[in-house]
C-alpha cells in the first residue's frame, strides 16, 4: 500500500486523493474552503483570463494561498470585495 491519506485543507477530512489546491472532491464540487481562479470567475460571471488579468493588475485581492500553480482565495474575501467594489454596469 503506497497511498497515504492526506488532509483536505478545507474540511479536514482524510482522503486518498486531493485536488491540486489541497481540497477533497466534495469541497471542490461545493466550492468550500478555497476558490480557485475558475470559481472566482464563475462567481463574478467573467472569463478565467479576466480574473487572471485583475489579479495581475492588482485590481482584486491578492491570492491568499498558492498550491503549485493554482492561486486560491477564501470565498468571503472575494464576495466582500465584489460587494464593495465600484460597479461598471453595462446593462440597465
Ligand atoms: Zn474537504
């Protein structure tokens, strides 16, 4: 038996397989613990590249953790920032 259980960074469950950001499948599916760039993009309703551009230009909170090449944020960091940032409305 070469596999060992690892602890999910979000829920603390011990599982055999973790996503690259250190979460178990269940937490990834439910967006628990961390949001990756993809989940931030989904929340904001923009493309992945837009989030990367925001991050690169310092127009959004800095990523709080990094797992390999994956930047992650706490959901609340993003939701609070989004609620407080100036709106650019394209639709009435
Ligand atoms: Zn988990």
